[in-house]
């Protein structure tokens, strides 16, 4: 492990009484390929100011290309590193037992031609889906019947009813998804955001479980500075 331990050793000697470290692990941490991950990057720490900076700089893991783009750091691995420098430190942990490292390059800005083509495909696809639905349920005949019940006259094209109905579909979609371009109508998440969040949580849970299974089978990624995980 590439860590300057001289300062840590001097600091340990200055700690006369047992100190408590409160640690809450993060769910996900985004890093770049080849980055070195420290304790401060993976957890929120609350302890004496005299040792907080040293704890945050403790190296937990150095990414290697062979490890892939999803790496899991276990709580026990963190405790092992902390204990190696502060054996008398009392550690209280909260939250998740693992941290998922998501390795990736800097996100590229979307290309306008691709974005425009995708927008057009979605726009016309959604329009055709709505029209096919109205055809399947004979919506035109329904509108004609409703207009006849209200006015007592048979109309082939009751536009006074159909135009507000069409506008209501668009308004309903805006309210349902709580978005008009970048503008939000309120702070509540829309159903699409909730589904995306649940999907991401399920993917993360699966990745963590799979990585832990690989570690237990002896095929996990390498530890700090190339050392294998226990």
C-alpha cells in the first residue's frame, strides 16, 4: 500500500485515550480508471479533528484495468486498513456494508444529430401509439355519442369536444411527468424518475451481490496497491 505511515505513527503515539470513529458508508462512488480510492472518498467520517485528516487519506484501493468498471469495497476491508494504523480506535459504522465503485470516463456531451433523430423517433412513435389506441377503442364513435348526448344533435366531427380532449392529453402528460423541457412544476419525482431510481438500485444490489460472490470464491478484484482482497 502506497501510504506515508511516518506521520500516522507519530499521530498514533500522541493519542493518549481511546477515540471513537463514527463512519457512514456511501452507496456509490464515481471514479476514473486508475484512480486511488481513499477512506474519505467512500465514507462520511466523524471523529477527533486530530486524526480526521489522516483517516480520510488512508488508501483502500487502487483501480486496475483488469478489475472492470464495477468494484465493491467491503466494510471489513475498510476496518482492516483502519486497524492497521489505529489499533485502539473504536469504530462505529452506519448505513450500507459495502461501497460500489463505478469506474468510467468523463461523460461526453450528447451529439445534436443523434439527439434530434432520437427525439423525432420518440415523438412520432408516441403519436402513432396514441392514434392506434384511439382506433382500437373506436374513440371517434365515442366522441360522437358523447356530443350527441350533450347537444341532442348528431355531429360527424364534434370539434368543440375533440380539440379540448386533444389538448387535455398533452396537458395531462406534462403534469404526469412533471416536466416541461427543463422546468419542473414541483419538487416531487415523476413516475419515470422513480422507476429509473428503482432500476438503478436493483442493478447496484445485483452488482454488489455478484462481486461479493466472486470475492468469496477467490476471484475478486485486487486490493490496495495491487494486494489481493482477503
